């Protein structure tokens, strides 16, 4: 049997740690879509917290309820891809008469788009008009359309247009859903765009760490699905090493499982080696790249936080930097958007596991 843990990007884990409330809301939304606010939402969090996995799971739930699901990321041309992917799936669902109508519209639109003698009045219908026609036909068959957008980037023109046109489709009563995922720095920009201000009323799911208990359950159950057993102290160590970070749960479990080989029971030796290997992988793949993207002042802010063992206050950071609170606030916001730190009850902590230790090492080298 292959390794049951899935540290690969976007792969759905065998056992999901936490997130059950979100998944329950998704199930209810696609089963009972009428005026359901959970049909429009965005998953926000640093890389490795499982945002893409949640989009994939939402897609599975929607398909089980008979919805068409179209998955894209933010790029120029995404609108046309959304339409064509929806159309391809719709042709498998709609009655023959409606299929013929849609094909005629598609051929006609293409002909008008490239015809040299067409007047301005005969230009092809806009994306929204075509989607309105298509979603109207699907709604008559009680079929909805879920659009998922991963890696939201507001600077992509099609991204803003999609959100704007989606609002109009919803107002017309189309059976549609839009779920997105992105890093805090990009989703904040999207929410602050005045042309799509309605999005501020969408469900905003802050995706972060899970509890140690949830991490333990996911590791134990996934290990069991692969024919191995981890329990007691070894399970506690593995869960603690994951730091409640969904990607690390998969990474720690993966290396422990690999180290075990043909052995069924996870020993202390296996656990320690697996944790060591997963830590090295996480350092090379996540911590190094994240730290290297920080500016000199970002790093100074991070170094100032190292003096506090139980979280930092902004005023203390400003004092250590010999800067005003307003100046320090700017860099606090930058680091939050980058997913490096988070804030709860005005206390700042590192959002990424082991970032404190890595930053302390890098400070010694400077």
C-alpha cells in the first residue's frame, strides 16, 4: 500500500483535521441553496492551511447534489474558460432540444466574433449575457453552477469582472455559487475594491491551525488507513511537531510512515526520524521562501518579536524599533497579509510553525 498521507499541493487528505463546521455549512448550502449566504464565500489564510483542499471538498459536495462545478485560478482569460467549461458540462445534462439551441448560439457567436462585415450592433453577446442564457437553461432543469477560484489575485482584470457579473447573476435568480481562496494580502485587496463592495457581505472563512487533538486524530486515522499504528507518546510527539498546521500534519505523517517501512507499529526511533525529516523539508520548502521575500524592515519587525516568548504587543515592537506606533502598524499589516504573523486580542504571534526558530537562526547570521 502506498503512503496514505498527502503533502502534495491541493490533494485531499484521507482524514480532514478540523473544518467540519465549514463542510457542514457547505453541505447545507448546496442541498438548500435558496437565499443561502454560504453559496458566496472566500477561504483566507497563509499557504499550507488547506484552502485549496476546502475548495476541492466543496466541489465534491456540490457534485453530489447535482451541481456543475467549474474550477479555475485567477488569470487573464478565466471568464471564457468558465463559460466553456460550464457549457461542456451543460451539454451532458440538458435535453436534446436545449443542447441544439446552445450549440447554435455558440456557433453563431463564434461566427459573429470573426465575421468581417458584422456591424457593431451584431457583435457577440457579452460573457454575462451568455452565462445568463446558460444558467437560465440549467435552472429550468434544477441544476446549479459552482465556480471555484483558487489563488485570488485582484490585479487580474477578469477577477474583478467575474465578481461583478456574479452579483448580477445572483440578483437575476440564477442558481450559482462562487467560492474563492487566497492569501490575506490578496483577499484584503479584493475586499477593499469599491467596484465589488458587495463581496464584503460574503462568508469570510479565516483558515488557520487546528487543535492538537484534531491533529492527533487525523494522524492516527490516516496511519491506520495505511495499515500502521501510532499511539501514546509517539502520537503526541507527531501532533505537537505538526503545530496544528494542516500541511505539516500531512508532512510529519508522510515522513513517519516512510521511515516505518514494513513495520506496522510506530516506535520512538521512527517518530523522531520522521519529525526530523519533515522539519527539514518544511524549512527548505516554506520557511526559506517566506523569509527570503521579507524586506529589511519586515525582518526587523520579526526580530523585535523574538524577545517576547508569549506574544508581542505592537507598542513594544515600535519601541524596540525606535519607530512610532503608526509606522510599526504598517509592517504589522504587511506581515499579516504575508501570512507570517497573526493577531488575537491585540497580541501578535507567528502564524507559521517554526518560523520563530528559523528567524532566530537567520538573525544570528546577519
